[in-house]
C-alpha cells in the first residue's frame, strides 16, 4: 500500500480506502463491519469514509464503535464524514451555517471522536450562499473540529468560486473533492477538473470505482439475490446503470482481466488507481474476502501499461478529449 498526498495538502491517504456507503448499518451489522475494517487496516488502509446520511447516521455509529473496539490510535487513521442530508426538518438539509455546525457535532458524537480529518459538503446547495458555507467550514477548522474541508459532486466552477471566496476573505479554502469515478464515468475527473489540479492543488477521494457493482461482472447474467441491485431502494440501478450496452462492455473487459490473471473488480480498481489525479479510491465491502480481493488489485497496477490501457479505452469508447492528450 502506498500513501498519496491529498492534492497539495500535507496529509496522506492510502491509495485504496474503505467507505461505509450502503453497507454499514444497512447491509451488514457492526460485527461484519469491524472485521472488514480490521482486515483493511491490516492491509495498509488508513482512510475510512462516512457521511451523516448513510443509514440515517447509523453508519457513523457503527464505524465509531468499531474503531473504539479495535483500539486504533487516532493518529494512525484518517476519518471523514459529509454534510447535506441530515433529517426531515427545514434546517436539517443543505449547507447553511446552522446545519453545517450541527451536523458536524452530531457526526462527532456518533463516531465518538473529537475531530474529523476530512469534512465534505456532500452536494452543492443552491439555497445557501457559497460564502456562508465557506465561513462555516473555516469556523469548524478554527474550533479544531475538522482539519480539512472539501466538496462532493460539485462542478469545477463551484469549487473555484468557493476557493476564490476563501482566498479573498482570508479563510480556509476547500482542499479535496469526492467525485464518482470509474471506467464508465470519466468526464469530470479526467477533463472538467484538470485546471483545478494545477491551479489549486485539488485532491480527490473517488467513489463508486465498480459502478455500483456493475464492473465486478456480477450482473453479467442477471441480478443475483442479495446484491445491491436486488434491494427495492436501489431499483434505479436496474434502470440507469445495469444496461445491455454496459454489460456488453464488461464482458469484453473480462477478456483483459482474464489475460492479466485478475478479477474484473480488481481490473476496475487498478484502472481507477492508475490515474495520477486520484488521491485515493474508496472501496466498499460486505465480507473480509471482498476486502482482500479489493486490496489485491494493487499487485496488477504494473500490468496496466500503455498497451493495456489503450485496449481498455477502445472497449469503453468514452475517453474524454483533453488538452493533456
């Protein structure tokens, strides 16, 4: 496991990390979550990602309990949460000073921590001035409750606006973005954010490297029982993600993974990690075996030479054009 700087920041995160979305407090209980986290940590993972909305806050409680029981030193791990969807009240959603202030404290209480290393604005908020959010995040940093703040699924223009406001007012600017990034979703990370890597040193903690499991190949012959796509709350996966065209691409990609001697999931993870602008790839797992398989993807990085990457691009047919080409 290598540790990469979060953009221009001094903090370092493991090149692969572990997230709680969907699984913790939902698909798996605390015992399984703790075993997965323990195995990930054993294999070098130091970054663990969460959010106030995951399982209605229960994912944070599960992760916090696991960390406490495992007895890890706080200095050995990087922990994040995200703010936006916190409840049903008129001020329990969005990025207002009030919600940012209260959400951070609730997350810390659930996770049994004094501070968060990273705190993300989970989505842009059209109902709150960006300056108000920037000031709220800067306040949390000065109060010692968070160390770095960033965004998730913000446009490049929105991130640059927040950065400019922070610089103009002498406040702490956003340091990192958490965008979706995988073989089937590339435009934002590979093209839209290019100026941000150069101009403000943006770091990225990318999510959904397996495109909600599609790139693992498990949906090639239908939707197995017990998978995410079989859950009623994730019916949208069957409509917008698991399409015949995408399944055909995955089947073609499996020829490459077979040649390399890795699983399709390992190929997808190694491909995402291969991008130099990716600080860390957030993985998900419901079993210890999945954690081991995910982390095992790193041994295939060297095999992804220009020839293999070119063959992958030919199959995908979606490489964004950019000034760096």
